[in-house]
């Protein structure tokens, strides 16, 4: 039976409390099915690591995945034993629409890019209520046209998108919406709405599909048992020895189709396969009328086939219910599921409870449009949670039942990460373009996650620090394409933010995080400070093409690249660990020594930035520099976010804290007395209005703060109408150029997509606005405001004549970022740029995506369109500034 259906705002909080206490597994089923499994590193068994070519979209319908699954509007359990998703066919396409189409790294003129339109419209934290929407053309999907035109375009041209092909002209498309409502943790009520937006009656084939992930065909001991899916009477019944019995039942009289989740080896390679009715059997039967579904209606993949004829402007609803009906072995008679009154009550109650939940979450100062942005941002973040399975050692060695991987794999991509064994639900950057975790992205995700599900946020912070993720040498894995790449060390910062948002009481969480981060900090010091001078390298540090050359590759000349952002990140890291130690020391004095250690280490790093020449006093800016073997340096005077990030290395110690920690106070006094050269980074003091003395620890000293903010808040440099650019706009007319090793390297202002292939060329840090770095700098301004109060006024914008407090500047920058998503005075959302369909069409204009980054001048969304992960920080900005 369904949970009580009283629509109260406390219902979702109750579910969260039950899940956290282990009383009810409300998180066990969710939208954990990826939007894309093809073209990923996990599925790549090629000789040279060409993931996009080895497993392309054309193979996805026929080839069984090894490590995960994909689908549209999909859900699964948290072990991905079963999967459920929607398949569609408009009667014109050459294949069923079972997954989203897009171009790989070499196919798009600006890197990988999805060529479909769907939206995550709603989700509560426990996924008790979710909504997903998709617009599907009624004419044949232009697969070949998208491939050919994008291949012909150069990097100086825009991407050719689905909307550009004309398939949505005259509104000839289907608007498909899927609603999910949980009657219990393992009882899902599903409503599919199919709306014909076109001018003519049309027919849509809709196939809700249930299947088991193939874990039995790899020849692993004890894992060869095959589950059974059987069909009849408008439903599918699955039996699995671990999961139990799961039933999918649909209303009406759908045709039941069954095949096996097995590779069609005959289609792909001309070889006999394991099944007469392989993975693409339902596709071939529906599209071509082939005899490729099992007449016995059994298998491991099945669908309920609805053929819906809808008049122009009309719509139809189909009810479905997916329920775990018995525990293992699940071989008893399956019950009939209620699709009537109980079903409707559950759906209505969960929708009302979600409304109440988000009403309670939304601050009173938020506008109606901002409330919508907040709710959609949370929805995208929730839908971005994915099941992630990857045993790297198994991947390197291959499976017993498969051909052995190429010998080069043992020395190729990720071969040094053999210890990693992932089997978790993880927050992903983008379920299609980045269907794998990324370390520094995840840190930002957790900040917003903590606003709605603190326990899950804390679990995510801890996850990558666990021994089966973190390398034995202390490095945190970066992302699937190269675990050994170096992401910015923001985990400590994120852990502190999550700790504070959660109420600042979970000291066990903070201690667990700190113990692991001590290993990672040591890895940084030992591996990324080659000269031992407290100035750090690090490589690209997540900023892709921000420099004149690839910072993660071999340098064009002999030497060491000393990085302002790397040094700034490490100064911030030291202060984060100092803050952790201070908080823990108030409960356990053993941490006071650790606090003292990180206070001193911060001072050494911050001072080294000046002593070693990263700070340019004439330009009032931090720059990377190339240190040559003879000791001379080549400053790389690119005015970019690299030089702003040192602002984030700041914190304040109060007299109350120092009074509670006398050893730290004594060491600080000794340090300033005996090492006065460090006074600029640890010496500023002031008395606050609350009577507490405060001491500022900051990589950017009081004398430099105003000077560097003058540049940052200059509309001719970093300040855009929609936030802070990553490169000064002055490089538009004056690109930076340097000659090294007989080659010339140039950085110019590029406000949109990258025009070069540097570091893959699919994202651009030479001008666009990026949410994570904007967010960090806003947080830094608030930290400085906590020290200076209203005593420091900054001209904002530069040369405007208007003086503002640092909190007012932070509020204004937040407003600029929020304005990307809400309609302006003309009713246009900046994220949608000049696309009239998205700006003015009543069926499109209020559907919101959360792109990877934004045009530096007009705010148009760029890159991955569903990277709600760190772009969901806009929700935190709304919650902070509108409270």
C-alpha cells in the first residue's frame, strides 16, 4: 500500500530522516541510469584508447555494455540490477529512439555535443516525485545531416544544432513528459504524457522498457546466473536472485515484446551469438517488422508496445507501475498492480508534497522566476546522480569470457589506478556529455546538495577520499578519461561548506575528511612543488586552455611552469585544513598542533608567491611564470582567472578562537615576532563591532586587495553583465603572445567556444563565464567582508564612481549570475542567446537548462547543456542572497 498521502511540506523531510536512519530505503531507486554509456572509457577495449570510435552510437542498440547502461527518462536501483527507461518511435526514424544522440570528440567542431532537447523539470531529494520532458521530432531524425554539417564546420563557426535542421518547423514534434511518484521506496507510479504539438494527426510508438543489466556473460565465477523476464497480459515480470521479483504493469492493452540483453554479434561482426533474440530485437521488430522478438515472451529485456494516434494539438496519458513485489528468489505468482484510485492518490500526493517542500525551501525574497530556477536547478542535480561501476583492474586485465585486451592497455590510460573499484551512486557533471564523476566538479555539487540532502552530500565528499578511490600515494582521482590528471584541491573547501550548511555539528564527518585530506595535501607538497620553494605547478588544473600552451603537457622549452592558480589553490587548501583543525581542536586538543602546522604552511606558500615573482606589482596581478634551468623566469602575462584565484585563499581568526587555543595563539605571536617578513599575509588585525579582535590570513594582503579588485570589477576586463569572465576583455585587442622554443603561443579573448583544439577544444577558459570560479570569488568577497565589515568600500564597477561594501559587491555578482536564467525586461533568458524558438515559443521558453559555461558578453549558454552539477550553484546563490 502507499505511504500516507497527506500533502505536507514535512513529508519529504520525513522520508529523508527515514532514509538516513536506515528505516526506509527511499534512495534505493532513483534516476541513476546514465543518458550515455557508449563512447565512454569504461566501455573502450580498443588498442589506442579511441573510446568514441570503439563504441559509437550506432553500436549502442546492438552491443551489450560491460559496466553500465543508458536510456531516456531512466531509473534503476542503486546496484543497477534492473533498468527502466522510455523508448519512442515516430514511424520515420531508422531506429527506435532509446538513447540520446550526439557527436563525439572528433565529430563536433567544438568537441563532443549532444544533439537532442530534454529537460529535468522536477525531483525531490529522495526522488519521491520526479518529472522529465523531451521534444521528439515527428519527421525523421536528421542523424546524417547533423554529422555531415558539423564535420564540415571549422572551429571558428558555431555548432550545428538540431533546431537548425528545421525539424521543429510548424511545431511538428511530440512533447513527451514522464512523471514518477513513489508509493513506497520500491513502488513507482509512472505517468507518461504524449502531446502532439503538430498541425496534423500523428502516431507515436511508445515503449516503456524494462531490462536486467548483463552481469552474467563475462565469465566471472559466481556471476553467471541469468535472471528471467517474462511477459503477458500487459505486463512484464522479472525474477532476479538478488533483487527479487519486479513487475512492470501498464494500463490498456499494450503488446508485450521480449528479447535478450545480449550483443547482436551477427549484425556487428557476422558471428553467431549467445541469443537468437539479441539486444536490438525489439528495435528491429518495431521498425522493420522483423521476427526478432521471442514468441515465448521471455528474455532479459522487455517492452510494453503502445501505438498512440493523437489528433493535432491533442495529448494522451499512459499509467505504468513498477514495483518490487517480493524478495529473492522472487519466483512466486506475481500480483496485479493497482493503476486506479490508489495510483492517482499517490501521484497527486507526491506532487503536492513536492510543491510544499520547495515552497518551504524557497526564500521569501526570491521572485517567482527565481523560485522556478531554484527548483529546476535542484531537479537537474538530482537527475545527475548516476550508478557508476568501474573495476579498473578487471578492465585492464579483461574478462575470462572475452578476448584479452591489447597489451598496451597495461601501460596506457589509467593503468596506474589498478586499485580503483567503483560501485556507487555518484553525482555526475552531465549525464550525457560527462557521464562519469569529476573530482572538482563533485566538490561544487556537494555544496548545493547539502542544501537539500546533507547526508548524501557528506557521503559524496567522503567517497573519493576512500581507499578504493584515492590513490595509495594520496592523489584524488580526477575523472574517467585520465584519473591521474590534476584537478584543483577543493575537497577541503567543499567539506567545510557542507559542514556549515548542515549546521556545523557533525565533527565525526569533519575528522574523517581531514584524516584523508592530510594524505592528499602531502601528495601535493611532494609531487607538485618540484623546486621545494612553496610555489606549485599542477598542470591544467581544470582550466583547460586558459594558458598559451597546454599546461598538462610537456613544456615547449626546458623548465618548470610555476602557477599562480596552483599556488593559490594550495594556500587556500592550507587555510581550509587550518579551519578544520581549529574547529576540531575545540573538541579535541590533539588537533591544535595540526592547526599550527597549517597556519605556518599557509604563510610559507602565500609569501612565496611574492618572493618568487608570481605577483606583478606594476600590473597589480598574479601571473604564471616559466622558470628556466638557469634560474631566470619568463612571466606569462595573461590576465586571466588564474591571477584572481589567489583571492580565494583567505580566512579569519578571532580572539575568541585564539583564546580557546592558546598554543596556536602563542605560535602565531612567535611567528610574527621572529619572522616579520610574513606579516603581509598574517598580520592584518581589526576590532569588529561584536567586540572580537580579528586577524586576517590571506594570500592577497590588504594592500593588494583593492588593487586586484579594481581589475576584477572593471567592465573592460573581467566584469560582464552576467558575472566574471575568465579572461580580461582587454586581450581582445591586445592578445598575449610569447615565443618559446621557436614557436609562437597566443592567448586572445574568446567569449564563446574555443577556436583551438588545445586540451580537446570542447570547453573554453579564454573569456566565457564559469559558475564555479565565480562562486569561489563571491565566497572570498564574503570572507573579506567578515573581516573588514563596512570599513572597506570598493568602487564597483571600476570607474563608476559608486562605492560599495564587499558584501554588496558579492550580492551584485550573485545577481548577475542569477540573471542568466531568468527572463529580462524583454522576456528573454540570456542562456538561450539568439535562438528564437527557446526565447519566444510558449512551449519552449520556460524550459530551463543549466549549461557548462556562458558567453562572456551576452550570457548565452555554452558547452554541455545539462551540466547542472556545478551550475546548480545558482540555487545556492538564490538561497544566500534572497534569504
